[in-house]
C-alpha cells in the first residue's frame, strides 16, 4: 500500500487545470474545423457527380433523338411523315 501512496501525485493546481482545459478545447475546435472542411468537400464532390450525370444524360438523349430522326428519314413506310429536312 505504501507503493500506491507514493505513486499518487498531488492534486493539480488551478493553473494546471486551466492548461488542461485549454488543450482539450483546442482539440475540440480542430475536430470541428476538420469536420466542416470534410463536409464541404463531400458536398462539392456530390454536386460535381450530379452535374456530370446530368450532362451524360443530355448527351445520350440527344443521340437517341438524332437516331430517331435518321430512322424516320430512312424508312417512311414506318408510318411517320417525313418532312423536307
């Protein structure tokens, strides 16, 4: 038991407690700052992916419409009226 009593330290002083509190607050602030940056990166990446998917969808739709127009010009017996273009 004497060994346990010798290893115990004196209670921390108010200055030490304030230093410890400052260190803990700084850690929490840095964690919050990193979360904000990560969230912004996630949102921007998501927006870029959505815009890229929309652009691809527009290109595919244009190709499908062009293919339908070409098909209508080639085979007028399909029941479609061919205009003079």
